[in-house]
């Protein structure tokens, strides 16, 4: 045993996987070892960032030991494995999570304390892995945590983006984007595997040849090469028994120049071509408004798919001589339609590289792949122009056409002469510019398709893909999303976690969230309610300090903390929230009506750089805050705060402090809304529409413990189809709505920029209000009044909040993974 080891390996002769933690002094030895030999520094001379790196390297030693041991278990058992393909993995910071799941958080804290260092300061030195944007990537991260916690053989595959989405700053109330080079100072968690790099062919042409038996033999010729270099991040489950791997690929140019260009004397052009190859993994989701941006995005998606499948096949072939068992040993989950090229790529690998007959290859492809749809929003339903695909991936386009030809023949045999149905179901969208519908490709190439909430699945089957649901009803199911309680309760809210454990007498809830039901008998215990509210207040005080440090706004921790944190988008309706705030403000200054309780409105979220309306909504929030927060007539009864640069670590500070959570998307637009699950788990009540998972949360926690309002999805659909929604009717009928809209038309919130917010009236009143703000505003105002009345009763409010915590067991990602494993992937734990 060397000083750098954090734990004692019981050795191969014991036949166990038990890990024995070493002493605090051994932990200190490991940290000092890495300071000296990994960083080349004496411990005493390390900067705060170097302190973090030394601790992280020491922890990584333990992760690697268990990762190798886990892989040995898998090799011996030869189980079926799941491979989760996602363009995003929003991991957040890893050190606290790894220490907690290893059971080493307290020993590490004590080791550092005796060395004169505060662990919390070390934790703050970690850059967040900027590998995702929003809910899609955070869900993927929660799923990886659950797979490892449950001992399931599962791997994540993604792209190792050098730059994240962007760092957000607020300048003069406007969003400003700054580069997020999150790896600039090094990443201690990643293990580069250059020996397992993948060769990825792109561009070129298809030559139509004939093989020796006279059969058609297409050959992909004159392609260029990109190299995908894998970087492994260990993903440890709670308890430390299983460490799976998230494999992320960086794009590199091939080692050789394009010799034709080089020999022609254009050395600089040859170098430029190498640099261009490496830009593919440079930035998360490049802007696709221009063709070059779209081409880069397509290359990103193919890099992920090609590298992942090559790695999956390589791993399978290490233990199997042929492909007879491939679908019984390999499950591949497509996290939304971004990796849908996997359908064509797996066919190409099986047919072109391994000489499988088309029919057998297609049967294996469908049996292996499954697809999760995450949204009904048009901009998320990817379509690639045929001309672009033909240029970048000519062989794949040929395969897609053949898949589509055979599929449409099947449809035509079931519905003869139903040409409109053929048009709807075709993978190829006809028109002036032909396009490949990636959702349809995923639907055709998968044996299972799921939505992520009951409502969402129903909308998928009814509106997005009704023909497919009619053709293959058995393929469609619901797998309601979940979040990991390890990060979102145990780590984000340790005071509440301790209170729960002490109250129910066990920490078994950490790996079995249904055990939170043990809190219910204590709801009527006044001392427990007081302790619960005391924890909430401590978290709110912590957040008030953060708010002041960031925005210089003083807020009252005894006020109702009303939180709306998520990506800024019209369908998420931050604008509706602002309308209600303006109504409340006008009631105070014009009508002399004070709200029953003081309230702090807390916003956070990023707008896509090219999304003008979303960026204007941020400016609106900050402008309303500027006026409201500085108006003496308000007397501090309402405060409006926008916290910049929304990210996982910021959410971990906001969620435990929230009293209510706004989930107010227009009904029928939000697939799930995992944010609501995190908030409910921490005792915040939903103020929401009948959308996504809101109704399922209501069914679990009780209708009396949530605040839902507004139109339901079917009513919205009918009003749209009939053209019966006229926002001006609401404007003329309701004086409160009219007053709010007139305030936006005036210069009340933009005295130095006259007319700045007139676009709101134009969008809502003149252009049909596509997200039904005015249709729901009156109901929303009434609901917010009910919220205030309820909050005015602390004992009653505490009961509602405790019931939210106690009844969130369904919304653990462990439950979701168990359903996927049992009903789609057919995998089992290997412990």
C-alpha cells in the first residue's frame, strides 16, 4: 500500500468487494502525495485551485480502483449492458458528489481541517463540467448516478466539449455571453484513452459496385478522417460499490496532413484543415442559423454516434465471435433525436463492415435501439436537408433511403392507397428542399419509444406520431422522469437530509426514496414542523447572502421565496410571471392594496444567443426589478431578482431555499419538468399549469398541496384548431389585464429607453399570443393570491411542504431506471 491510496483493497483472495476506508492521516498523505507528484508543488504553496486538484486526484485513486473492479465484475458475468447516447450530460461539480457517494465526505473534511484548509473553499475551486444546457443533460446525469447506485451495467456516451454553452453576465440588464472554457485549468476526473481512439469517416462519395456473386456492393470512397479520442469520467454510485463510465469524445485531426494539399505547397491550408477537424467538439451546440453552423452540428452528432457504436461493437467483439447475441447483450438508448443517426450507422457497420445480410442487420438494429422523445416543440424536432447529408454522410443517406423504401412498402401494405399517410410517415420530407426527419428515423429504427410523463406520452401518440402509434401500439410507453436524491437532497440540502434521517430513524431513503413516506406520521408534530421550517429558513438566509453578493439587492428571508429558474423561452412563460408581478406592483402603487405576505421573485436562466425574444424577456425582468426594488411605495413587500449564469451549482443553492416553484409552461408544451421534482423533494410547492409531470406530482403529493391553474392541453389544442382564441377579448374584458398591458406599452419600466417593451403588446395582442399568456393570466393571478393566503399560515404551509417531501418517492431517477431496465433494456444489476 502506498501513501497515495485512499483505501485498503481487501485483495483478490477475500472474494468480496468491500472497501475499507483509511484513516484521516492516510487521506492527508494521499493529498500531499498528489500535490507533490501530480502538481509538482509543496502542499503549503498550493493555490486554491491546486488544493482542489490535489484533493480530486486523491479521490480519483479510489474511483479508479473501484472502476477497474466494476469492469472485472462485468467481464466475468458478461451481462447485457445499456449504452446511453446523449448530446448533453450536465454533471455539475463532481468532488462533493464523489466524496459523498464514497462515504468519504466527513473524513476528507476532517483531514483538510487539521491541515488548515476548509473543504467548502476547496469545493468552490472546481469548475463545472459544461457538457450540457438544460433538463435533457441534467436528466442524463441523474440517470448515470442511478445506474451506478443500482449496480446496473451502463455507460454514457457524449462529446467532450471544450467550451460550454456560455457564461452569462448581465450588463445594463441585458444578457452578455462570455466563453466558458471549463477545461482551461485542467480536469482531474477525465482519463484520456488515446489507444482506443476511433476513426470516423466523413464526406466523400458512394461508388456503386458489384461483388463477386453479382450482388450490389456500394463503396464509400474518398472520405476524410476525423479521430475521436475518448476521455473517461468515472461515475460512482451511492455506497461506492459500482463505478461506471461516462465516455466523452474529443475530435482530433488525423495524424497525417492531406498530402495532396501539402504536396501542392499549401502548408497553411493543410494546417487549417487539421484545425477545422478539431473544432467539431469545441463548442456545445454551435449556432445553426447559417449552413456552416448546421454542418458543424451534424458532424457533432455523427462524431458521437460513430465513436459510440464503434466502441460498443469493439467491446462486444472482445467476448463474442459473431453477432448472434448482439441484441441480447447490447441495449442502446437514444436520448432524444440528436443521436438518431445511430439507426443508419449501426446498419452501415453491420452490413458494410461485418457483411450481415440487410434483413438480419435490420432486425438486430431495431432490437438493440430504443428512443426517448423529450419534446413536442417544433425547433427540437430535427430535420437535415438531403443535400447536406449527401455531402457529409453520403453512405448514410443511401441507407436511410433504403430503410424508408422498405418501411413505406410495409405501411402501404397495411393502408393501400393512403398516400397522405405515406407522406406523414415517410422518413424523407418532400418539398422544395427535401429533408430527413430524424424523429421518424428514430421511430422506425427502435423497438421501444417512450415519453417522459403520462401527458407527454399521450401527446406523442395523439399528435406527434399518431400513425406510428397506430402501426406499433406495443412500442409506446411512459417512463416518467426522475431526479437523483443523492445530489438534489442529500448533498444540496444536508440539513433537511439529517432531519429526515433522524426523524424516520434510518438513512435508507437515500437509495429508496419511497421510504420518505415515513415522514407522514410526523406531519402533525408541532416540534417537527418547527424544525422543518427552521431548516428552510437557514437555507433562505444563505440564499439572501448570495443574492446580495451577486445583485446588491437586500431581501427578507422571512418573505415568500417564489422561484422561476429554467431556460428562458417563450413557452416556459417567464413573461406570464412578469405580468403577474406587474399586476401586483400596480395594485400596491395605484390601488393601495398590499399583498398578504412579502414576496421575493427569483429568476435565473439563459437565453440562446440568437433568440431575441428570450433575451428581451431577461431585460424585462431586470428592468421591472430595477423599478420595483427602488420604489419606496412598495416598502419592500415585493422584490424581483435575476441571478446570472444559471448552472447546477447555483440551482443547488436556490432549490433548498424555495417556498414555491413556478412551472407555468403553456399546457401541452413541457414534456416533463424535472425541476418541479427537485423542488418538491426539498419542500417547495408547485405553482403550475396542467402540463408535463405537474399533474403526476399533484396525484402523488395531493391536490391540496399544489397550486395548479389555467387551461389544459386539450382546451389549448381546440382553441388553436378552431381559431377561437382572441387575446384582445381578454384585454377588453378584464381591467387588470388591460392595465398590465398598458404598463408595458408605456415607459414605466424603460424611462431611459422609450418604447423598449412595446414588442410585448405587438406579440400578445397583434400576433395572436401564441403561448396563451392572456388566456391564463386571470387564473394565474387568482392562484398566486391563494398561495399568499396559504403562506400566511405557517403551520398549514409546513404541512403542505412536508407532504411534498414525503410523497416524492415516485420521482427518484432510481424508479425511472428500474422501469427502463425491466421494460425496455432487459438488464439486471451485477453486484
